[in-house]
């Protein structure tokens, strides 16, 4: 038979799932004296960070696929259906997270510019070319189920 760690703090380190179950039971039974306050607070803060990271990741992926749809002429015909599918998925995941935590909608506004820069660098690496420095879409367009960016018109070559 396994021995039980000497303290709640040790249980947190040795068997996280068991610690979670015990802390949930302690909370439900309102036994405040038995709570592992510091670790419970840390885990709650971690949940919020996790949702923010997920939102930022889905936003970045949506932007990468929008950039592909707009600028990657040589691969567009073959890949645009897949890029649209990935874009739809990223948009849905963003929507699900914000439905669960509406206050995170403001977070997207805060991180759009920096996230676009990361997405742009990823897309430039894939395409082997430089792309627009500033995001040309609004957050509403990025999140919209009906908006898809138009392909960029390649610059015309002038005959001399």
C-alpha cells in the first residue's frame, strides 16, 4: 500500500491529480483550514494564463492562414481549401474560449498587433518573402465566419 505524503504541499509535488481531487473535496465541504492556499491560488492563476496563451495561439494561426490566402500565389490553388479549414477551426476555438470567458475579448484587442508580427514572421518563413508590416484586417474580420481575405494582386511588371 502506498504511503501518503506527510503534507498537502508534498502531495501537490508527488501526485498532482490526487492533490486536485482532495482540494476539490475540501472546497466543496468548506474546510478552509485544510486548503493548500498557495498552490490553489497558483493553479487558478495558471488557468487564466493558459486561456490567454491558447487565445493568442489560435489568433496567430488564424492570421497565418489569412496571410497564406492573401499572399501565397504559388500554393493558393492547391491549398486554399485547407487554409480556409484551418482558419475556420482557429476562429471557432477563439469563439469557444471567449464564450466561456467574455472578458478575454479585450485581451485579443491588446495582443492583435504583437500577434500579427509573430504570424507575419512565420508566414514569411513559409513563403520566403516579406509581407505587410501592419495587420490589414480588423479584429472583427479576423474573427468573422464570413470574411476571407482577397488574394493580393501581384505587382505588374512594366515593359520598357
